[in-house]
C-alpha cells in the first residue's frame, strides 16, 4: 500500500456488468490503484479491497449469486474476508456475499415482482463503520438501485443481532429520512438496503454507489462510501506504519 | 442408475409474491376454491450409482451445498431407479 492510494481489485464474473463502472470511479474519479480480477484467477494480487460488482453473474441461474460463490476467485475472497480483508459487494455482489455465507440473510424476489431501476433515498444508520465514516449519522443519500432480487430477508433472531451490533448501515427512507413502508422499494426486511458483517470488514448493499459518483451524472453521494473506505484504511495503515517505526 | 427428483420451495414463513400473483390470476378465472399458491423449483439429477442410499446421500449433499439456500428454501426429493 502506498501512502496515498489503496489498491482495489474489482472481480469480473461472467455476467458482471458494473465492473467497469466501479473501475472507472475508483481510478478516474477517486484516483486509486485498481485492477480487474478475473473470476478464474487464483490470486487477489495483494489488493487492499475486493469489490464484487453488480451484474448477473452466471446469468443468475439457480439463485442470484449461487453459482458465482463457487468461482475459483471466491476460494481467495472468502479466506481474505475471514482474515479481516475488506470486501464490498454491490447489488449482485451483495447477493454473492450472502450466498457465500460472508453476510447473513438472503435476497429474495422484489415484493412487487418487478425489476426496479430508480434513485432511492437511503439513511445512514451507522456512520462509524469503515464504509460510512465520511457520512453523518442519519444522513440521507440518493443512490440508484437496479435489481429484481433485492428484497433482503433474514430471520428475526439474526435481525435483532444485526440491530444490536449496528451492522445495518443503510435503510431505504423518504427524502426526510423517515423509514416507512412506502419508502421501501422492494419489501426488504426492516427497510434494509445495506449491512456489514459483525467484524465490520465485509459490506453488502443493493444500491449502486458507483453509479452516483461521477459529477457529470449529477449525483455524487456514492463517493462518500468509497471515500470512507479510502480514508479509514489509509489511516489504519498510517497507524500501523507508525507503530512499526516506534518499535524499531 | 438413479434419478433424483428434487422440489425446492420457499420456506413457509416467507411471502411468495410470485405465488400470490398467480393466485390472483386463478381467482380472476373464477377458481375460488384455490386459496393459496406457492411456486418452487423442480430439479432432476441423473446419478451413476448402483446403490440407492448412495444416490440419496449425494442428492442430499447437492441440495445442502448448492441447490437450496437454507436461509429461504426447503427441499425434498425422491430417488427412483431407471
């Protein structure tokens, strides 16, 4: 890791279609090191952050993410995550993380059965995570969704655990931040739009921050999520380096 | 050789919007006696094995590891000799 840049790896599954958007935003807008990681690769090339992008990996056959989780690259991603490596799953990536058991729950067919492609409001529930540190608590972000299976489901006991551990990062809400059934586009349990694991190093979200990051497109709220990560991880690295210098 | 016939359904506690939509359509066809519809998946596996129990064990493993997601689905299957 250099002083000012993180190294991102964007995984490309057959059927990924937001891989280039994520790559473009990280490289051209946020000026980070980025590389694509083909799903057959057996190494993560020492990246700091793995992005599982949106799309329809393996045609969403069987269930969304069900086949992708057995891709060769996932044999690297799972231990990377289990050892504290940072992993972000966006849309189809979120579905893959759930199927792989790195995040709890599952994503069902939208309650209204329709594929939904629109801007939504989502409220930041926990602004103290690696993925949200640049947001204010309760801040409402405008970020688009585009999915047919985004209806987050989890059993009651796990939902309580998610709430207690502050693992719910984003909830669908109205423009004023009110979390109501009307603001829930897909029937998600407790209006959940994004969660992280208990350790706080794996995050999955249905909205697409990479589609709301280039000012040319009019919305830049998505940048906050990537900027949070960059800021947190570079800070952690700086502290780590400082400790090494002190000890030597 | 055996064939495993697997049925995968959304768990009872989970709302099945697809089933609900089909139910509404059946209602509009005046089939009022039908009061619930659940939609699932049917999967057939052909298994090279001489042992029915072995074929069952393999099917169980396939269901657990890939074909069903225990968070949201239940599965059941039968094994037939072919």
